[in-house]
C-alpha cells in the first residue's frame, strides 16, 4: 500500500488492474471485503469502500448471499476509461510541450518509435 493515497482507492485500483490483466475474468467472484481486509491488514469498511466504488461504476455487481462478481463488459469499460485518462494525463501535455518546442507530430511519432524499440 502507498501511504500517499487513500487505501480504499488502492483497493479499487488493484481490482481494476486484476480485471484488465485478465486475472479476474468477467462473471468471476472477487475476494470478499474481509479477505481484502485480512490480506492488507486494514479495516473491512475501508476495503468495502473500495469495492463499492467499483459497484457504483458498474464494474462489479453483488449476488445476494454469495458475494461480488465482475460485471460483463467490465474489462472493456476499464480499458476505455484508462485510455481516456491516459490521453488526458499524458498525451495532451506531451503534445502541448512538443508544440512549444516546434516538434511536429511526425517527429514526435519518430521519437516514440525510436524509444519503444530500445
């Protein structure tokens, strides 16, 4: 756990990462809030808050008396959301800085290609 960010957000992000990586497939059960709490040595209410964020977002759903499950289409939705956030957080500032330095999109593309082959 990272002390600089709320634990419940880290729990939600961990579940999201497991879904994106395919470790938690759609329609499979996720660990219970008590399991998260025991594993991370945190309050079950904190773990529940992270899980409920994903329920509110439609990523997880509850089967009464059984537990929480990954919703159908959750992986695609998470990837789409992460791509949008990536564009806003990284691509937009990159393009703004490139424009300041008179770097054309073609030059920028060549720089990225060069770096990715290293």
